[in-house]
């Protein structure tokens, strides 16, 4: 109870801190608080409380709780002051000062309604987030070649996925003025650099099709797309957003006759390392299992799931 949010009731010169209990749709005051609220001494308030319980007008179990130490007590002997909910506050208000009771009731009703609406909005947001997480897991089960180890790792990755959701909320690439938090890229990937990386991969020695561009200019366009601008502003202004889109575009554009996923994963890591966004060890690392699972996730996703997938990748980078 002690962690309840505090709202301040103001009535003339009176400023009273009130604990708002969202979970039980009520507010709580101590006897001392009620003496200030109604302008009546503590013995009178205590007498009314006793009479209300004795007449069984209200139940002590449902209207009283202890969650605040009484001031002046030593830490080892602290007693907890009883607090009473809105039902008891109003019952006393009608007995000692009906007008002040009505004023407080109107205020409390407004406060509780406000918290209820905020809580509903928060719960709806959380529900939407959980639905996105469930969708990620559903996509992860599509590929038959995704190993059991990779599938297990997805559950751990969902913790980081929430960071990606926050970034995505701040950065919708269709609303160009919005920019996410993140680093500025210091290195710009060029087509020539990318080709050098691909040509140095060992896979090209075992397959004549590996790294061979399917359509002239397609691969070059995939790289250029992460540097596109709109109204003189970068569409993907941060290192993180560029890297996430680079991985996505390279997988989805199928620029090569063979090796699209391996090339995409390699250039993704290469780009992050060249920009100093990966460390040899520690939190800023991406394991091979994570990289393989994420690349397969992109490959199996549908076009309408692009934003969801990008948020997942952003979470991994972040």
C-alpha cells in the first residue's frame, strides 16, 4: 500500500496528500488526515469509526488497512497507523461535515476516474506489446531449418525486444520528422566495400553461384536505400536504424543467386563493427545463434510484418 501514488486534495488553504489505490478503486486517509479534512479532533473521528463498525454499517476488513509507520516511533518499535478507504471517509463526512464530505467525494471520484482511464490506456498498450511478442514467436516457428537452440534463444531475446518497441514508437520511417535515440554512424558502407567482404567469404570457393548478383544494380540499391533522404533529412538517421534496415533489405531483396541470408548477416555485423557498435565480448555482442535465428526470422516474415521485425532487430542492437 505504501507504494500507492499520491494525489493532493486542495480545498481553500487545505492541502492534503491522499493515497490513491488504483487496484481497489479507492483512496486512503488516516485518522490524522481526516481531522484536517473535516476540522474535527481525533477522538471524535475515532469514536465515529468505532460506532460505524459496531453498527456493522461497514466492515473493518474491507475499509481499514495498516501501511504507514507512526511518526516519532523508533525503527524497532514502529507501529503502523490504520488508514481508511473512501467508504469510511464518506461515512464519517456525512456525520461531521456533510458539505466537506461531498466536496471530497466529488474530487475523489474525478481522481479515480482519471487513474482508471490511464490504467486502461496503459493496459491496452501492454496488451498490444504482448501481441507483438506472440507474433514474433509465431513467425519464429515457421522455418523448418530453425534449430531448437535458436528457438529457445528467441525467448531470451524477447526481453530485449521491448527496447526495440520503444525505439520503433519514436521512429516510424513513414513519419520522417520523428527520430529515435541512437548513435550517429561514422562509417558509410559502400558497394565496393560490401563486394570486397562478400568476395573474401569462404562460401564463394565452394559454390559458383554464391555472391553472384541476380539482377544488376539490385544489391547496390539495397545498400543505397539505407542512406536515402526525404526533404533533406535522412530517412534512417541513426546507426541502429540503418543497420536494422540493411539486414532486412538484404534478406528480403534476394539480390544474389545464392547466399542471401549469409551475406546479409555478414554485412550486418561488418557494418556494426565498422561503426564501433559491437564489442568482442560483453553486452554489445550478438551471438552466432542470435544472428542466424534473426536472419531466418526476417526471411520467413511477411511484408506486412516489416515494422514488427525491425523493432525486434532494433531490440537486439540496442
